[in-house]
C-alpha cells in the first residue's frame, strides 16, 4: 500500500470508535442497517443461502456471532452466512458511483465480529461506517465500474477491503497489523461478473465478509502480507486486476461521506434493470401483445453486459434479464420479490413479451437511465427514464425504506416486525442490540 494511502486508511480506522460522525452519516448508516436486515430476512427461505448455512453449521464453530437464521458461531462463519443472505435476492443497497453493494459484506463482517467480541451497537455501527467509506473510496476513480467491465464483480473485490476495515476497527489493530490485514484481504479478493444470475454472486458477498474477518483476525495474531497492495505498479491489486497502472485515493476519508450517496432498491432485481423496467411501466397502457411488432430497450453498455440474459429459466436469472423486467413492467407488475418466482416465469404472456425485447447498448446512457420504444402497427411509442427510483436524483427516504422493511419482514416476525424496526432504527442505543438478537433468536424455530 502506498504510504500516503496507508496513513489515511490507518488514521481513519484508528479514530473509528471515538469519532463524532455527522448526524446525516449516522442516519444514512441506520438506513443501511434497516435495509440490510430487510433484504436478508426476505431471503431466509432461498435455496442458495440455506445451502451455505447448512454447510457452515457442519463446522460446529464456537462463538457469539448471530446469523439471521438464529444460529450462533464464530465471527468468520456467521459473516459468510449473513453476507450471502444479504445479497441473495439482489435487493440490497448499491453505491452507484462504484457499482458496489456496500452494506452486504461490510455489515455482515461488522455485526459478526462485534457480536462475537461483545461490542456495543454503537461500536458496530461506527465500524460499519468506516468499512463502508474505505470500500467506497477504493472503488472511486472509476475503479469499481472498471472492475465490472473487466469481468470482476466489484462487490467481490471491494467488499474484502470494507469488511477487513470494519473487523479491524472492532479488533483495534495497530498500524502494522492493519497493513497486514489489508494485504491478507487483498490476496483473497475475487468474484466474477459472469456469476450474475447464479447463487455464486451472493456467495461472493459472503466470502468477502468472511475473508475480511479472517484477514483481520489472522493479522491480529501476527500473520503478515505485502502492505503495498494499492500501489499503482503491475503488482498492486487493481493494477493486476485491471492490467493498468491505477491507484485508489483515500485522502478524502472523513471529508466526503460516501455513505450519504448510497442508493436503496425499490425493485428486487439488478439495479441495471430498474430504469428499463420503469420505462416499460410507463408504456403499459400502450402495450397490446397482438399490436406490438418489437420492443427496444436503450441502456448503458454495462447494463447490457450484466443484465442482458434472454429467456431466463430460474428466478435468480430473471433478476439479470432486462427483457424479463421490461415484460413485468409492460404487464403492470411491481418487481417485488414474488415477481421473480418460478410461477411468474411460467406466465406465457410475460415470456412472449420478453422474447420481443431487443437490448441496445448506448455509450452516452447513464447506468440508472433508459429509453424504451414499442413499435406498434400504428406507430412507435416511447418512454424515457433519466433516473430510476432509488438513484441519487430520486432517492428512497425513510418512509419507503420502512415500507419495504415491513413488507418483507412481517411474514416472518408478525407483530414483532414493528419492534424489530424500532430497535434497528436506534441500533446505536444501549440495549438495542440485545433486543434485536432476542427477536431473531425467538423466531428460529419458525424459520427452519
């Protein structure tokens, strides 16, 4: 790690527990916590995270970290489970500037480490903020987006750095061990963008959380690694992954708060499908199957690359299909979790509409924008979305985040869902973490 970056990162982590964060930063962090729990609970019955959970249970690890299934274990193993859960529906938040799902791995690592070490909710929230900021800073200068264009899933890479930062903050690592922790995290960083549409993609997030915890814990015990991982020469992590000379810049840490520029999803699919979905919704009254000759979606090239699946066969594939999401919009659906089910995939009308969609990459189109055209027998109809709901120009606020939370948690927690929401909104207050844990553990038997 270049010395100026090392100094900036170490200073930022060292001040995690004593730093008075701005009110808007704390509020944004609590939004992340509420949304993270919501999307994780919504995924409790998904097959992918259940496979990971069952596999981890066989390890019989010992510890006080708590998974959202209600299981306890060592921090690293629980971070793997919770990180995988958080991203399993692709419903979790996204830092648009870096194309990075920041909360998924970072909060999984912070919560597991903090609970295992008996730290307070305030300490965990502070460590999460620090991790979020470091992961986002690592992805600035177009590094996060460049990773995706080069075939790497940004969260699989950047999540290692946010997770080790959060865990290291809670462990109180000194400067030397911090440098080793980042080196150990970097040498494990991975995740392929081709995994989009499979359960491997959320596994990236779980592994980033787990590997970050492992890196911090092993560094604390004296395991070493190269401290020069962020150097811009051919051997630095991003220079190696991107095959170019590039170095992230951490000098704005604590001055520019990226967590306040986070985005939350109103739709349970890849964010790159959101704008074409909304444009299609606007055209639903113009859509008649027997009168439409073709449908075109003009999108950013990255959207075509990541979410260009045609004829999806599984619910998780449908989340990465612009064509399928457009068909949902044209038929008036809301793109909630149930719209990405095998039953909905079997709808012949939706499948027929999806088959007509042509995805057209446009270099000048923003990743959160789209234009959709319907060619009908009586002319062309079009709709344009400049900024999809949830993006920075149209952010979700607390009321929308709370509505999303209640929609997906009430079926699991019933009347306790409201109490859980209240505790999460006050996550850093004394005693709140115990309330949250009691609710989660209390429903373990109903989840299975």
